[in-house]
C-alpha cells in the first residue's frame, strides 16, 4: 500500500544505507531473529504483522516458511525491498496503526518500541495492536534493556525516546489489555546467566568513549557497534 513520504526515508536512511552491518553482524542478527521466531512459537498457517521490519531478517524467516506475512514500514527503500521478496507492505509511521481488513495471529515489533515518542504513544500503539489480534493472539516485542544499556540507549540512536526495561514492557502490555505475559533476556542468541554475564561485560567496555573521542576513526566506530550488539535486550510476549 503506497503512502510515501520522503521525510520518512531521510529519517531511516541511516539504517537502510549508511549503517550497514558487517557479514558477522548480519549472521548474528539472523541467528537472533531465529531465536525470537522460536520463542514466539510461530507456526505455519499463522498470519503475522511486523511493525518496523527494517532490513527484513524476521520477514525472511516468515516468507521462507510460507507464512502469511504483512509489514508496516515507513522507509521507502526498505518497504520496496520487502515487496520484492513477496511481502505485503503498508508504508506508514505508527502510531496510529493503519486500518486492516483482517486480524492477525501475531504482531511483532523488534527494536521499535524504544522509538515511540513517549508513554502515551507506546500505550496507544499497544492497545491498537490488541484490537488487530485474533483471540489468543500474541504481541512480540524485543527492545534494549535500559538497565544494561544506560547512556548507550540514547547515545547510539537519536530516535530512542521511550525507555524500555523488562518491568516497564510488562507493565505496558498489562495496561494495554494483554492478559498473559512471558519474557526473557537476550544477548545475541544467549539467554539466562550467559546473557547477563556477557552483556554485563560489554556494558563496561570503553568503546563508546573512544568513539566519542575519536569520532573520525572507523575502527572505534566498528568497535562501538560490536559493543552495542552484545548489550542486553528484553524479549517479551503478551497474549490477548
């Protein structure tokens, strides 16, 4: 569905063009997407709506498995790339959630909720998601754990606004009308104690300071990207 805004392209072009991952980073992102796919317990025959699919790592998993996949993506190049793969795409910023003529088994938001402008937008979107889900449908969110990221949460991306932690996301889902919530933490594909140990170590590395001090250094920039990759995230699933 066409709703093209060139300002949306400019806003997200640092993801789609400038800030491209390395080969190792791409493999890790794809492996993490598979981990989230498995945790969400998505089965063939289900219908999925992803909000903010970005480069399409989660979309690829769904399309490979012939899952009925739709997406909401504001950036034109990213949306076009998904459409070329066979995805149904609505070009829009959320909230509000665009109108759909169907309901979904699962709605997915990976690294998106933290970009909401504040609590009101996050709650509004969560409530709207609940209304487009089937009975017993699930809302899957993965976002940075501010308790681990701290200053990196705001420093790494100018569009990070809504602070996300496990506790805050759980409260958001409950207040948004979801009756059942389960969650875990992720560091790459690691969960449990290894996740906390590795993310705790990476949160103390000096690469953010070095990137600020030597802003023209490509090495410091790459090292900081590696550090951010291994900071802890919350993976949470709410059910209607």
